[in-house]
């Protein structure tokens, strides 16, 4: 029994993914549009990459956001981190937020 528990604790954690949508003209904060782990996380990432959507890895932020419901606005506690990521993405695409 102890060996079984030890083997389970050695398994790598399942990958998690969260997808956000942000329309600065319509909403005050980004919105959760998809979240999942394991196979679902793989599908979220595949769809994003297939559609040229920038993917950013931040396991701490994913832990916070993955607990939210689909269609929820991100919480104030996560806004600074998400804003920094979005700002970086906009700059790399030669765009300005909200345009």
C-alpha cells in the first residue's frame, strides 16, 4: 500500500492550460474562455498554436486561473500578471493594447 502511494506521488503533474480573451473596447478585464488539464490542456494548446495565438507559460498563474469558471473575468489578484503578459504579447506583435 505504501509503495502504491509512493508511485502515485512520483507521477508528473498533469499539464494545465487556460485560454483568455480580451476585448478592451467591450470589457474591463480578460475573460476565461477555456480551461483544462491533461488531454484537454493539450487540445487548448494545440488549437492556440494552430491558430497563431501566442502561448505563455506561467504555472502559478495557471493554478489561479484554472480554478475559475468559464466566462469569468480574471480576478483583481491576477490582473497585474495578466496585464504584463498581454503587454508583452502586444509589443511582440507590434500592436498597442486596446487597438
